């Protein structure tokens, strides 16, 4: 039986890149999406069809905890076990402090922080059926720096970093939990949704990141069996400027 992975936000951007990497390693895939366009869904299916794996897409509004629980239960019944869970879904919007609305804040927290908690809670029973289960939370450099143009987003991602630590301690020794905090990652053809680019001259490595940089971090987390409770920044050294 192939290993299986569940990825939220797995139909576009980094979620799709991670899905393609895991497919190349022979993982069967359960991909959760919500707002992705029909064209994006079609493109993801076309790309995954090139691999000899089983995959299935599930539409789920991650702002709805009841829907999360129903979807994970369905995935569990169809895939039987989950070897890797990637909490990748996220929303980001630049907004002036004075213009933050209750809805924007609550929606951002719901998708970026509440959903990973309840996706994980619901998936634990299926992760425990794996011999070496792993959870990867996709946080953000915005959760480690003070991005004042992104109050809801940065707050949610800081919370996700803390959630990573708590889950790693709670779910050990069976389930390993780590996170990746990307800086500016440029995906060709999918620049929409990327936070405003920082001046490349302010990045010590003098370049932006690519999906392959994130995949390298995913690969390291999966292969290093003595790693849990850590957040790996993939950001070209921008934290050195703090």
C-alpha cells in the first residue's frame, strides 16, 4: 500500500508544488481546496495524472469546523491512513490597521489558525495508523516578523507557529510536527497572492525563493526522523535583519 498524504490548499501555488513532489515519491494524495478556480483544479488533475498514484480532491470551506470534520472523516474512510498531513491553506490580505474589519480578521484566523487545529484534531486517528506519521504546518515569515500591513495574517501565522510547538509536544512520540516559514517565494505563472515583494537588496542572499527551496525543506522534515517541534525559515536570511 502506498503512503498517503493530505494537503489543505493542495490545488494551487505551494500546495500544488508539494502535492507534485509527494506524487513523484509515490504518495497517494487527498487534496482539500475551496476557492480555487475550475481551471486550477483541472490543471492540478492534469499534472497528477502523469503519476502512478491515486488522488482525490475534496471541496471544503475551512472556515466551517463541521465541514472540516466531515471531510476528514470521509478522507479517512477512503484512504484508511494518513502518513503526511500538510496544513498549507492560507489567506492573506494587505490592509491598513484602521481598516481591519471583524469579518476579515475572523476569516483570516479561521483559515490560517483554527482550521489547522481542527484538521489535525480530526486527522490524528488516521495519522496514528501510519508507522511514521508527520505533520508539516506552512507558516510564514510574517509570523516571525512584524508586518504591520498584515495584522490579521501575521497574527494568525504567529499563532500557527505556537500551535506547531504545542502539537509537537502533545502528539510525541508517535507523530512528528514541524513547520516551514517561507519568505518571498516566486512561482512562475502564479504570482497573484504573493505578498508585496521586499526589496531584494534587503535579503542577504540577494534573491527570492523558488518552490524547489520549499520542497527541500519538506524533504528534510520527512527524512529526518529525529526532528520535531521546529520551524524552519526558508527566507534567504531576512531574519538576520531583525
